[in-house]
C-alpha cells in the first residue's frame, strides 16, 4: 500500500526513496505498533481472562496459601512471553512487509533491487537497533503488565472477568499508541528527519 500510494502521489520520486520510505514507515513505525496491537487484542485478552478466572476461582489465593508468589509464578512468565513475542513478531512483520513491498514495486514500478537496497542501506542506521529494542520491549511490557494487572484486579465474581479484560486491552492500545509516538518523537529529535533529500 505504501509503495502504491507513493507512486500515485509522487510518481517522479527516485526508486531509492522507496527503500527509505519503507524503512521509515514500516520498520520504524508500523511493524512495532501493529504487532503490539495484534498481541494485545489476541494474547492480551487471553492473559487477562485466564488470570481473572484464576482469581475468581480462588486459585491465586490457593497459590499464596502454599507459599508460592503469584507475581513470580503467574505474572513474570506471561510478561516475559509477551515481550519476546512482540520482539520476534516485529521482525517477522518487517521482513514480510519489506519483501512484499519489494515484490510489488518490481511489478508496478519496474524498480531494480539495487535501487531499493541502496534506499534501505541509506535509511537504516545503527540507532534503529536501539529504536527496535526500545519499542519492542516497551510495547511488550505495556501489553503484558496491563493485562496481568487487570486480570489480578478481579475480586470474586466471574462476571468481572470480561469487564477487566476489555479494560486491559483498551488501555493497552491507548498506552501503546502514546508510547510509540513518544519514542518516535525522541528518536527523530536525536537522529534527525527520517528522509533527507
């Protein structure tokens, strides 16, 4: 979509710019945010619901009575799993999106691989690794922590579970967008604009 829109809006843009635009739009922005949104919607709901049901059925209380720390036994593995999942799925998303963008640009604009590769190489900088880690770890932590937190907020009634799960996912989405925007603003304040003519 980005390749098509770029070609429609600016048909005279050099092919190297397509690589730069894909890096700026997909690798830095869409990949981490869309991945976090998908993980929050799918896995975040499951985490909040599972922990909420455990709380409503007094399983968490039973763990405490056995001397098992619920935060270490229930929350930490899920939080770690969400962070790792967001990191890995972000890489997967970016690779597939760039490969798809490259294939589409070959079909629609007769771009050469070397022109796109030049654009990728010029746009990707070492600071992108830190951006990737900051966004992946931060977004994963937001989703995992909020979903676990709201799951543990269930008091005793099973009817609270869907309400808490909905709150967890909605707040996760809002905080993910805010966090992503803040990290992007700081990143570009430090390294400069994403595309320099």
